[in-house]
């Protein structure tokens, strides 16, 4: 079973994305803050990472850079899932090292197609 790391501090968002991914057969690793997310990314090497950009302890871009600068590097696709919807945010996150960008609130009917498109599955 492929594992997915979800780094998300909002319980409702965590529950929704966990439910959707579990229905697709993924195992779930959860982190509610950036530091824990970085540790779990290094230790568990998930198939991909869903990363909230607004986290309580560090900015999601800091988390992204820490993972990219670790031994995990670019091996793991990282998908930013954020309510940031300002002009240029998508490009800024992709340039920082994300493989994809999904806006919140997520569309449960479309999210798996978006994820598959980003990770190439």
C-alpha cells in the first residue's frame, strides 16, 4: 500500500483529504505542523506529500525547502493544497519546488484526478 503524508493543521481539511485518499487505497501519515511533517517525510518516504502552506509553526514554503534540501530531495512529489488564491501564488509555489497546486476548498469529486495528473499516476 502506498503511503501519503498529509501536512495539514485544520482538522476538517485533514479528515476530508484522509477520507478521499483512503477510499483510493492509500495509507495515510498525518502531521499537524511543519516540523513533524519534515521528520515524517524523511523517515517514511511517502509516495507523495499534500502540504498546507499556512501551518502553525512554520510557513509551508519553509517546510517545502527543508524537505527538498534533505536526503528526500525531489524524489517525492509535493502538492501544495492551500487557500492562497492570489495572482502569482501558483507560480511562486511551483517555482519554490512544489510539483502541483490545489486550491481549497477542495472539490471531492475532482481531487483524485488533480492528484493523479500532478503525480503522473
